[in-house]
C-alpha cells in the first residue's frame, strides 16, 4: 500500500465515517385509518357534463324570440366582437402572406369565415318554437 494512503487511513477516524450497525426497528406500530372519501358535489341533473353546456344554454336562451333586440345586440358586441375581429385578422393574415399553397388559403379562409359568422348565426337565427 502507498505510504501516503497508509498515513491518511491512520489519521482518519473510520468509525465516525462508516455507518453503525442497523438497529432493529419496531414495525408493529398502529397506523392511522385513511380519511373518508369526499362526496361529489351535488348536481341539479344526472348529466356529469352539464357545466360544459352553460355557454350553449346561454346562447340558446338569447336566440329565443322573447329576447329583445337590444340584449342580442349587446351580446353580439360582448361575445361576437372579439371573435369577429380575430377572424378578420386571421383572414387578412391568410391572404397577405405570399407563397401559400391553395390548401392553406382555402383552409384559413374557411376557419376565418366560421369565426366571423358563428356568433351572428347563433344570436340572430330564427329558431322554431318547440312543439308543446
């Protein structure tokens, strides 16, 4: 063995560095019972997806005949305004970028047209009266 390494080992207190023998652990200790499961929030229907149809229900009620034109116009500005502006910006971006394929032009135009026309269609269409 190298004399320097031998001197280093003699200077080092190996009992402090090496782990001591493992002590026996008492594994037979009581365990807390699991917490009871929280109940699901109450729903007004059995439909688990009813939260996702809130917007559709709101637009459906706005499109009904008893809703005044002022409320429809307000909803058109509040809901449709940003969507129409975004659709117009997308339409301008699709047609002003040079070198696009015909598929990209048609696809971009269709998406922009849907964005521009969806809120006016949903709000101002004539809905049939439900049969009683």
